[in-house]
């Protein structure tokens, strides 16, 4: 009886052990399964690691070259245009004739006035002959009268001569349009045979003062790059189609305040509208081959003076005046590791508009930073890594 009881007891213990292991397996299965289900409901995040390096600042600007100084040359006479001697893009020298006008009417008027002066001279001779005769007759009253008529005739001749001189001066000055300085013809509005249409017949730019273009940039970026008045910068000049672009040296001629722009990223983050100070930058190029109208661009790159933790601006969040990021805190456990989003306050930062070097108290290069999240996060939220 004892021998038959031993195997039965062993079988019972084996069954109990099997049942226990099976129950333990079921519990472990449901524990892992519930954890898996729970993890699937957690916010899914994408992470990146910060890098210790310098921040690269890039300044880009483009525009079209326009004359620093130009003159709008008008048709002061109002006469018809007889001949246009230049075209847009021509280089001209000071005193060169640009346009000739039809001065026939003025020339005819001048001839009439000269003829009138000749008649006055003849009439004056007649008065002098009459004075001689009157003087011989001895009539004192008539003598005084004859003298007054002679003096009046002299005054008329002086007046007429002055009028003729003015007409000649006007004819000389207005029968043609000349260049007031060395330059390039940038616009021609005059048409042969037509009257001027109330605008400048010709626009002339000064060669000696060069050409300029302007663009707008963030004031902080200009400060970080150290862009100052008088600095020489390399400018890419793109002439007409089919011609190869070339590099020329330009000089920063003016930096002035511009209207601030709104930072759309901060507005989307917390509804706070941040105004970013702007500057208008004007660069002058002085090169004889330039004519104006060329497309130009500038691209200046310069690294920051010091290295630091470099992160994308996409990882930075704003709440009022406070900036922060979320890093991943890993907690190890028997049933698997959990990942917690921890808020890290940024004490200071420097940005180029795309990336930033940040200063914090508890962030290191080998730690993970949350770049994107499927849901809004708060400090201490559990997350799952993508």
C-alpha cells in the first residue's frame, strides 16, 4: 500500500507544480499583455540627440542693382524731339549730346527779333538826322524833344538786344539735351517726332557713385555675424541670360531700422506673438562694367565664437517668457523599461533661426530630446519611442 501511495503523491505534487507554473505563466502573459496594450496608448515620440558644436550663422539677401545716384533729364523747351542719339544701356560722357529738339520755331522767332532790332537802328538814324535839322533851326523846344526821342530809341535798342541774347541763350541750351556727368543711360522715354509726355525724356545714372541693392535681415543675425558699415562682402552678380555669374566686392553703405516681423513659430506654440527686430541693409558695388538692372545675391556664413549643445529649434517650446525642452528619462524595471518625458528649462540660448545653442542645468550630449510627439506633453508623462 505504501509503495502505491508514493507515485500518487508525486503525481499530485507534479500537477500542483504544473498548475502553479501555468497560472504564473498566465499572470505573466496578462501582465506583459496589459503593459503592451497600455504602451500602445502612450504618446509616440521621435527623439534626437544634441551635438556639441558651433552654431553656423547664414545671411542671405538678393535684389536688383539700381543706381546710387541718377538724374531725370527733362525737355525744358517743350519742343518736339527731332533725334534721339542714345539708347538704354549706353555709356555717355559729360557734355555728350543725347537728344536734339526741333528748334525751327525758336530760330524763326530769333530772326524776327533781330530784324526788329535792325529796324530800330534805322529809325534811330532817322531821329539823329531830324535832330541835326532841328538843331540848325534853333528851336529849343523841338531840340529837347528830338533828344528825348533819340534816348528813348537807345533804350528800345538795349531792350531788344537783351531779348535777342536771351533767345540765343535759350536756343543754344534747349535745342539739345546733354549729359551732366559721366554715366549710363537707364531709361529713354523720348520718341523722335513727338512732344514729351510730361515725364523725363531720359534718365541717366552716375557711373562714379556705383549701384546698390538692399535686403532685410534679422537684427540679431547681423549682430552675430558682425556685419557693420563699410564692411566688404562678396556679391554674386547675374548679368543677362546666357552670361556667366561672377563675384564682385560690395561695401555695406547703410544699415537702418525696418519694420519688425512676427515670429509665427512662437504664435503657433503658445499664442504669444513675438516681434523680431529687422534691419534694412544696403550694399554698394562700384564696377565700370555694371549697367544697372542685374540680379545679385549675397550669402555669408560664419560660425559662432564658442561651441555648445546644438539642437534644432523644433525641440524648443515657449511658455510666456520661459523656454524649455523635453528629454527622455529611462526607468528600468523587471517588466521592461519605461520612458518618461522630463521638462528641462533653458537658461539662455543663441539661434540662427534654424538651430540653437542652449544652456541648461541638466542636459547632456548622450541624452535623448523629444523632437516630435503624437500628443501634447507635460512633465512626467510616459511616452513610447518611435
